[in-house]
C-alpha cells in the first residue's frame, strides 16, 4: 500500500502562497524538497514502472513546440489565453511522452528513497494543470494581456542530472486593459537544449 504525496514540488512551485492555507516547512533541512509525511513504498522496480508508463508511447529525444526562451513562452501563453486558443496552449505544455523520457528519468522522485510511480506523478501534474488552465481562461479568456516582465527562479532541487533543467516558481508581471498585475499564472518551466515548455498550468488562482 502506497502513501501518496499530498503535493509534489512541481505544483507547489506554482501553488505556493494564495492557494495554500498554511505553508509547510520541510522537517529535514538536508532534503528541502521533501514534505513531512512523504513516504513511498515501491512494490515494483522503477524500471518496470517506467516500462509500463511508456507503453504505447513513441520515444522522444527533444521538446516539441513551446518556445526558444521563457519570455517568448510567457508571451505566447498570454496571447493564447487572450485568444482562448486552446490548441496553442496544448503545444506549450509538456506531453506524456516528454515527461516519460525527458523529465522523469532524471527527476529526484525516480530514485530512492522516493521511487514514485511515474503514472501517479503524471496524474498529479495533469490534474492540477487542467484546473489551473480552466481558472485562468475563465478569468482572462478574451481579455487583452501584455507581458511586462517574467521572473523565474532556478529550480536546483528536482532534477538530479542534465541536460533537462527546471525553472520555477515564475512570477508574471502583465498588463490588462486597466491594470498591471504580478502573479503566478503557470507552474514550472522545463528547459532542454534551447527549447522551453510549461510542465504544468497550475497557478495561484
């Protein structure tokens, strides 16, 4: 029986602050990515979890779609939200195959003491991403949005090896028709070989 993670780092990077009732500090300063109560009891070897997760997918070696810089990605995101262009938004976010081959194998949760089933991890990512995108479209779909500035922290905790890196949390400063706002509109950004995409659309709405 596996005790699942209440909220993993990819989503807390986007959901911190307004959406959490109270921040939870790590009980172990040597493992700041961990949260109190995180216990993962792996039944199968990680290689088998990954084989099952990849079954039916075509292997990928590079990110497709997205943009060539975080700023360009954020501008594209705002334009797509303003136009309610869900097809464009799908091209900017990580696919299951990209998660399977480009992110998860080098992620901290693929190795002891975590060894989280990638199917569970992916379910958590997509669930929060879908809810976040729905909220931002409800709030800003059809409204004019202009990027003023993007600020992203380098995430040095999640990825154990390169060439894939993560950025986040990211704060977007943007202008609407009548105001300028700073907010976390999306989750972490994945970067690999000069290409960037969103890992998730989880946000603080």
